């Protein structure tokens, strides 16, 4: 009986990250690694390509390659976490393996462990408070206490009660703003100290590298909140972010939220320090990879008439069709994931 099964994910070999590297990711990853390891400064790097070009596999290979060099890395799938209102708490939680894998990271009394627990508490507090409060004055500036008193005095004669209420409200907002600002400062200082402890010493990783995948698939408010959190909270020394995304989809996210039109790309550049454009993958190279994974030769040899003739025609025809229809890698893979009505079972992947 024919069975419908999903294509299982292709696993990257941790011991040999470039095994089955039919799309030639190695040269790009090695070059990008040299750039990342050349600095202690905070950096946000994007790996950009349209949907279906293999960004996820690229960063998975890159992560495995860095970890093989004793680099501290974590992987965060933004799309799988966009059901929460604020990504901060989930993001901070991802630091736990890095802390626990470091020296003394599991000891309750160790500085690294204490730093992580403190950072986690701060993250919860900040997430509850939400984004920094903006108080819009006449000149779009934060009103000082003196300005509040001036407003109260000027309105006292005509509307003393209204002025008093307004002054009290503004004072509370100013206090909340100051508290928020101090919380952000404390969070950044704690994170910087934690990153320093994790990376300090011979044989330890040079930086903490955060890989963020599927950002362009998230709901718009979550995607932009995550970028804002990276910019304002995680922009400290020894931390590098690698974001895999489709730039055009992110432009659409900005337009959806802010209606920026042609200024969408300019807005995104506020968050990005360096962009790497993935080259268009070779259809022939990827078809050869699928050929091996799907065991195409075994399928044609499974008791079929004229098997060798059909087999020799199949791959060139598949490549020509994929090029003609301009199919992305994901679509090409799905073409070979469909049930085969000529066989008694689905081709195993």
C-alpha cells in the first residue's frame, strides 16, 4: 500500500560539515568565518536569498563549522517562536546551553551561572514592560519635571484640575521611562559581562554567535520587535548575529507596519552591519544531490521495463524543466516528495 510521508530533514554531519556540499557552500562559509573572527565588536550580518534557495542549510553548515572550531553558537528559529508577544525571554533562554557548556557554568555559585540567572530575570522584566515609552512633546522630546510644572502653572487658572491630572500622568510616564532606560542599561552591562566570562581565557571561543533563521516568515510585529531587541539590548562586544532572510520579504514587513514605501530598505539598514548575498544555486548541482538522496537509480531499477533508458532521460529532463520553470530548491525537492503512482511505495529520502 502506498504511504504518504514527509521528506525527513537532511542532517549536517557535525564531524564533517561540508559532507554532501553539492552547492559549494564551503568557500563562502570559510571567508565569512574569517570576517567574524577578526573582530570583538558587536556585528549583525545577514545571509540573504529568496525563499527556497537553501539559507537554512547554509547557516546550519556554518554553525557546525564554527562549533568544530570550538566557537560558541546558538540557533534560534524565529518562525517557531513568533506565537509569543515578545521574543526576548525565549531569546535569553537560548543562552543556557552556552553557559552550562562553559567552565563552571553548571555550578550555582559560579560567576557565569549567577550572571545568566540575573540576565534571565532582567529579560523577564523588560519583556513585561514592552518597548521603551515615548512621550511626545511639542518638539518630540521627553518632558522634564520642570516642564511638567510649567504646564501645571500655565493651566492652573483656567483648568486647574485638568492640569493637575496631566502633570501627574506625565510624571508617571517620565518615571517609567527612566526605569525602563535603567533596566536596558543594566541588561546590556550584564550581558556584556556574561559574554566576557564565557569567552575569556585560552582555548575559549572568541565570540558568541547567534544564528537567527526564518525571520522573514514571522508575523511583521514579531520580526521587527526581534530586530529592535537585537539592536538595543544585544549590541554589546563579543556578540555577533547571523540573520538568514529574504530582503524583499523584510521590506514588505517594514511597509506593512510603517508604510515606508521606498524607505523600507533604508530603515532595515539601521539594524544590519554587513550583508552577504547567496549566489543562485546551480540546478544541476542540486539535482545531483536529490538524485543521491532520493535513490533515483534504485527506483528505476525496481523491476521496471526499459529502466535504464528512462533513468538516463530523467535527470536531464528534470534539470531542463526546473530551469524552464525557474523552480527554487524547495520546490524541486517537493517535486520528488510526491507519491509515486508507478511504484508500490513512496521513494524513501
